[in-house]
C-alpha cells in the first residue's frame, strides 16, 4: 500500500527537527451542501530544520518517531515571502 501524502502550511517551527503543518480539507455540508473547510494539524519530522513559518510543504506518512509525530516533510513546495 502506498504512503499517504498531504500538502499544507507550516504554522510552527519552534521545536527542534519538528514542524507543525496545517492541512485544509474541503467537504460539502451534509444537509446544506455548502463547501466547508476543516483544518487539521500534523507534527512532521524536519531533519535539517529547513522549514519556516508560512512555507507550503508536502508531508508523507512515516513510522512513529515520538508520541504524536508520524509524518515527515518530503519537500518544500513554496517558500514563505
């Protein structure tokens, strides 16, 4: 089975070798059919500490590295201005 991939924005890089990535998901409301946005935060492993706040990154599933870190940064898609 292939590894899951998600794309999101870095909202925190205060931890060493870890970033918090906010991933947006868009789904229609079950009754009113309006497109609703839901955000979820993932802690991802950033081995070289290259990510900064505002960067758009692609994260992939990885083996558990700590209590709640199960994703790794695959690439920085777009750097923050």
